């Protein structure tokens, strides 16, 4: 089999795998938020950026090729990842102590993994719409990080077209593809994969938030690198 080297470790890969695929298969965690092996790679969060033969690229979208030399777990790249995570926190409204998703939130898990202890940047305190029009699901856009996972899950797993991202820069926002723009008027169902794929607390099933007590949730027990390698491979 062909091989690549990640941080000096030689690992095999199969034809068609990305650097991320090969790393995860070998038990090497590369921080990520927008990546999910169930869906088409998107490369939007930029957390999985690695240095390949001296140049930066997204591990989730860049194909593995024989002889590649990849750097991932370096001070430079982890500092960059921490800054990106801090920007995600301040661009939205992510207040972990009061969030229903705390302990189950991938954004929070990545922040802990990268040693993020403060937000570093001034908070934007964005005012985004909360949509509770659906009987079973609530959409809190304040927590959206534009990973596009809900849109990909809706199209690729649910065979629907519920979500999309519109606008650019500070005006970027998550929209619902219904005549009214409300979740309650869309064809989303509580059983859809799009309801459970969100890495933050932007999409929540009503009445489920505290069924698992704080302290017994996924990232309360294990760090995200361990959880990710167990669930994504």
C-alpha cells in the first residue's frame, strides 16, 4: 500500500482517501468541526489545516498521495487552530455554562483540547433569530458556526433540502428552505440526520436537553480526540 508521513509517523492509505481519512484510520486525531465521514468534505472550518510539503491545506479535502510529508501537531498549527476556535466563539453567542449542549458540544470539546482558556477577541454579541416554530425542533442561529453539516445531512442522508447558508462575511446566516423561512413550515422531521449532526447547540430536539445529566455527557468523560477516533472511524 502507498504511505504518507504525518508528524514523522508513516501510515498507509487507500486510493481515494483524503489526508484526514488516512489519519483517522491510523488513530491520529486532526482537530475538525465541519468534517463528518458520513458526508461530502466541505473544508469550511479550517481547523484541520495541516502543512503539506511546506504548504498549508485542509486535511479533510486534500487527497492523500504516496510520499507526502504532513505536519499537523505543531505549535504553529495548534496556535492557528486555537485562534480560529476563539473567533468562532466570539462571532456567535457561545456561553457554555448556560448552553443545553454543554458536555456534548464539539466546539466546546475542541476548545478544551486546544487549551483555549479565554476568547482572546472582543465578542460580537450577534443578534440572530431563534426559530422555535417546529413542534419538535428548535433552531438557535446564535450558535451556528456555518459548518454546513445540517445542509449536507439534509441533502445526502435525508433526501431533503431544508437548510442553506446565505450571505457573506458578517452577513452570513443559516436559512430554512420553506416558503415562510420558518422551520415549522419545512419538511424536516425529528428523525432526520440533520437534527443530530450539528456540532454545537444550534439545532436541538425539544425536551431532550437535560436527559443526560451534566457530568455524564460525551466530552465530560473523554476528550474529543478520543471520542472522535472512536466514532468517526
